[in-house]
């Protein structure tokens, strides 16, 4: 690594760029070093090797020193610039301050590809995550949520992976909305390769974000650690299909620990891909089925989902006394006014008055001394069977 130079802010930036090559994402020991010592001093000690920082074994220290010796921050910045990528440090205008909730696990910095401001977009964002090998139902729900959130002016954040992630991104893009993919590799790389076109569209219409420097590759642990950034960046996380060991549940756990909303979309009780979501819902998650319900949780006061209820049928509009008289009319055949009054728990005169009211509304008709339901009510309003 070349010597750090320039002004203090420039020196700090260069040191943090170098540390994205040296430290793994989410390294809390390294985060503590940054907080207590500062990026420039951490890099200096790693290069010179005379004063070992505490919290790591000698073997681990030497491994970090080997990485530090190969770091070329100026080159990484040049490669990033050529790829349309910028580096955002904590404390800068574009830095989303909610990431500071991660404390020592906070990213050293973020590589960002795309024109919009990450800080502004993150202020009104929701994570939609889930299984890679999702079902058609999972893909449909993720796309519908992505589109619905985008139409309501929310930014959809996910991990750019196959399955639910990709469907959520496509839903947002298809609605002409905003979406952010948080990657577990360099943001100049197309991973997974099958999503090269999708990631290109996200970079053009939205943002690609990552902790790793240009050209760096993903590993299983980096996928899991990437999820904490998704959780911290957003107001809440929605899980669409996840098995018990799904990485998407790690996002939900991080969201819960950070005080964010955790939500889940239910699926069939027989589906293993929904088992993890159902466990989340049994514990701390909130059940959601569409974008309106998500926004009601994470949005501002007054952003309420519409009241959900079944269709209103004519008998719902009856006064309670009239409804009781109607309920006393047999489903088949007819009954006299005294019999109906007895069934309704009222006096005969009151029952007769209600029966004439019900006749005017088309519920009942009179045949001689008896009263019976009209054919239309019997066929479409009352339950099938001999009575209510």
C-alpha cells in the first residue's frame, strides 16, 4: 500500500478505502479499533506492525498485515471512478446515519453505484427479502409488494439474489419506482451472473451498494453479514418465503435487534419454504399481505391501510329488532305472526310491525295467515339449509 497523504479528510478516506480490503464486513473488533484509534492510525499500525492492536491473536494480526501490504486504495478509487462508483464514508453528506445503529459492526464505508443520493433514498425505504428458490407464489407476492411500495413512493431494498430478491427489484422497476440492491461483492461485478441485466437496470434507475471494494468476490459469510446492512438501512424488513435456515431470517433478526419493524407474508402451512416465516410471525413479526399494510406500519401517521371486511349484504343494514324477526322466519315453509314473535323474543304486535317493514324491503311475503321468506332471499341471502 502506498503512503497515505493529503489533507486530513482525504487521509481518512484513503485509510477507509484500504480497510475495505483489509477487514471483513461486520468485523466488530476492527470497528472498535476505528472508534478508539481512527482509520489512519489503524492502517499505520497494520503496515508498520510494531504495535499490535488488541483483540486479535498474533496469527490473525499477521493475516491482516498481509492484506494491508497488498492494499492499493488509490488504485481502487481509480477503478471505481472508471466504473461510475463512488465511496461514501461515515459522516459525509450521503452517509445514511441509521447505519450508525450497527455500532462497531457499522460498515467502514460503502461503495455506491448509481446517481441518486443513498441517504435520501434510505429515509423512506423498506426491505423485501426471502428465499432464493422461491415458489411462483413467493415470486408473485414479492413482485406485487415491490410494485405496490414503489407506487406509494417507497424505495424497495433487497439483495439482488435469485428468487424473492429479484422479483422484488423487478416489481419496483416495473412500476417505475426506486430500488436498491445491497451486494455481497464489489458493486462493479454482476453477481449472480444470471442477474447481470437486472443489476444493470438497477444501477441505471436506482442504486447498487456494497461494503467490498471493486472486483471483490462474495463468500457465504459475506452474504449473511450483508443482511445487517439491509436491515439497518431500512425502516422495516418483510420476509416473503423463508425456510427455517434461510438467510432472509437473519435480516429479520437484525431488524428486530435494531428496533426496526419485522414483517412476514404467510404461505401454505404445508410449505417448508414458509415455515421460517410462520415461526417469525409466531414470535415477533407482523403479518402483512400487501403494500398498504406494510406502509401502515413503517409510514407516517395517517398512512393507514383500508379497512378489510367481507361484502355487505342487505340484511346487514337492518335494525337489530328487524334482524331478529327475520331470523325467526323459517327457511322453508311459513309461520304465523305469533310463532315468529316467539322465535324473535318479542310481542306479536311488534313482530307484525317488523314483518310489514321486511315485506316492503323485499325480505318476506304474506300468504294467508302465514309469513315466509321471498324466493330471492331464500336463494341469495340466507345460508343453505333449513334455517339460519
